[in-house]
């Protein structure tokens, strides 16, 4: 395809996997009895950070806290849009202290944090995609939190029903290719089967040119990807999706976070985007 995709520089917030582990099971991927190779995980994570920096993105780090093994999944801590920060309220009691740990980072960086009243897992379920924020529900973030997000940001929030427990966060089933910030149309990639029939119809109406992934791509965490408008950081296992993206003019950048899949997370889960 002849379209030339233009990247834009991003600011990402991440958290080093110093205390990463699988100690409890709050999604079907997690098995506390199966070992995690922490050194491998740290090496894989460092590759991701290296890839972001090599592509011109700014990476900042929140200080990891001992006893919070999922804190590496920075995306879940907040949604930052237009410099406003909507914090998080985790579904699992094990993860609740993460919200305060990230609040510390945001406050030091000069942001006020608005705390949601209902369960809300940040960019895990709230995804700015052009004129709307797409919002997942069914497993974690509640519809009440979608309403809170709409009121807080003043941006229309589109509620989408997730139906497959393996795809418990919106960011495991859908990601934004283009956020429309450069003036063009926003576009997304997703796996339709993770959504209820009505939500599939909504996505097809809003994004008629979306790139669709296969079941195998989705199970390889292919939709838990990060795009800068040109480069798409995605797992090497999502081969069909990478081919489809290339056909649409995007440049796939494979990064393997296999150790994190054992916790039910991937590239996007490890990455919070700070949209000033
Ligand atoms: N173990 C974490 C959980 O179940 C993984 C979170 C993955 N993050 C994401 N943005 N999908 O909460």
C-alpha cells in the first residue's frame, strides 16, 4: 500500500518489573503454581523500553513497590487525557494499593489525580480513540465508571461489552492505530469475538476501516499493542495481524513479553500514555 503513516512522539509511563510475580489469580492466564522467570521478564521489559526510546519516545518510570507484583502493568493505573488524570480503583483487593503508588508519581509530575468512585482500571478499559473514549466493561471497569469518565473529561464515552474472560480488559482485545491527533481519521485494530453482538456493531459503525485480528493473534496478545501512528509495537506471535498492519502502511516492531503473558499482560498493559 502507498499510504505513508506519520509517527508522533509519545510520553510513556512505565514501571520496572523489579517485584513482578504471579502470586494470585485474578484472570484466566494466571497460575501462581507456574514459575515466572524474573530475569527473563526484566530482560524482555528492557527490550520494550529500548524499542520505545529507539523510536524517539520519552519513557518515564514510576517507582515499583515490593508486594505489588502487578504494578508493572502501568496502563491500569490511570487515564491521562488533555493533561487531566483520572486515577484508578482496582477490582481486585490485591491491586488496590497500586492506585496510591501511581498517584505519588502523578503528583510529583505536577498532575492532580481525580479518584474514580466506581471500579475503574485506567487505560486497561478506557481507550481514547479519536472523538470518543472507548470503554470496556464486563469484567473490571463498571458502566458507572464510564459515566464518571465522561463527566470528568467531557468527552463522549462509548461503552463496549466484553464477553470472553480471557479478554477481560478492553486493551487485550482492541488498540488504537491512529488517535486522529494529526488531523486524520482515528482508526483501531480489534478482535470482534471478544465483544457482544451489539458492541461489535458499534465498532463496525464507528470504525469501518478498522484492521481486524484473528483468534490466534488475539490469543498471542496481538491486540495488547502500542502504536505511535506508524510503528506498532506488538508481540512476535501475532503474525497475521502484523501482515495486515503492514498492508495498511504500518510498520510492525516485534517485542516479546512472553513472561508477562503469564500474568495476563503484554506490551500495552506495561505502558501508560501521558497525553498532556
Ligand atoms: N494480572 C493483571 C490483572 O489481571 C494483568 C493486567 C494487565 N493489564 C492490562 N492493561 N490488560 O489485573
